């Protein structure tokens, strides 16, 4: 079993597509298929179920994936350790981001990181439909080394370096009859809400606030992109909870704070506790810790 076959397998498993895996690996799709078939022959079992629409892991594939990721991480760390001795750091940084909820501090760190380490590839991964929960799962299985996450406290198996805390406010049309300054959650009972899906930090913060107040709300639209959510508010499809810093950059809507225990979340750079960071990821972490000036951790539009 060679390392290249494992790299091809983990990329197909991540992309759930031979075509996308081939593009990511800069190789022909036929080469990807050949490598997977060879690996399955080596192991004597089928690892992937292929359909015309999607590629799914078999039970054996699910069992192999975390082991393959650990092997590749160990090989990559060994290579990094050797190459940095005389050539400077080379290799790859696998970082999970959150679209336009990725804080400016991380974006600035990427610019500095690229200038300092031009030989390192940046593999930036957006979250799946469950937002932060997807990033946390990928950190634990090893397909990400670092990830920007939105959380509300400790997470099992995860170390968090908190970069900022963010309050959540309510976005509505300028002529909405809500008060201009603050509102009680109980006063929003008749509103139609546009929300992030469950698992996203903004949604979790609001869910916690409603749960603490013993209240529920009517969610009529779910969307995992902040800019689109704001556009839907502009179209009059409902009101939406969004980060306060994003509201400060939006002039054509009105934003109302929640009275009392306001919903909020932490923006953190997360790593898995059960594996040490390699030298490339450690360097990025150090840069990100020092990249902030006051206010630079605010989310920015993407």
C-alpha cells in the first residue's frame, strides 16, 4: 500500500466525487479511478460505492478513512520536519473557513502567512450544511488541521483559541414597526424568521437564547450564506439574526438589539486535542494570534 493511493482515497472521500478529486489532485480522472481500484485490490474489499450522482464510502471505507488520514498526517509531518532544516517550510496547510463569517484576523493571517511561506500550499475548505459541526468533525478525523469555528464554550476533543466574541442582532426593513433600539424575544412571536441551518454558530446562539427564555419562533427560510440572508430580508421575506459587526457595514436595513441576555458566540481557531500540529500549522497559529489590531476580528463580507 503506497502513500499516493491513500492520498487519492482520502481526497475522493472528502469530495465525494472522482471528478472533483482529480481536479484537486491535479491529475486525470482515470488516474484517480486506477488508484482506487488498486487500493481496493490491495485490501481485498470495496471502499467506495459509485453511482452516477455521488460517491459514498462503504463500511470498510469508513473504517479506513481515519487511519488513512492519520498515516498521511504523520508522513506529511515527517516531510515538513526534514525540509524545514535546509529549505524552509514547505508542504500544505488544511484550514477550514466559514465564508463571510471568517474573521478579518484570519484573513490577515493568510496574507502574512503567504508572504512568509510562499512554498506552502493553502487548502481552504468551506463547511458543509452543518457549518461549525462539519468543521469539528473533520478536525477530529484529521482531514483539517485548523478550522475557524463559532462556539459557545468547551467542545470535547477540541482546543480553541478564541479570537473574538460576537453579539447577534435582529435585521429588519427600515419601515418595520419594531422599536428602534431594543426588543424582547417575546415581542417577536408573530415574525417570520430567516435563519442559518442548525449547527451554525449564529443559529446556535439564537437557539440558546430562545431556549433560556422558554420561547419558540417561526422559521420560514433556512440559508447558510450571510449575504444571501441579508438579501432575503431586503426582499421582505422575514427578519433575521445576524452578527452585529456585519450589521455595522449594512446601511439599507435596520438593526435591533435583543434586550437582556443578548445572544452571542465566540469565534475561535480550533484544533484537535489528540494530535500535535505540524510545523506549518503551528506557524499559521502563531501568525493568527498576533495578526489582530483592535476590531480586526470582525466578520467581513465575502
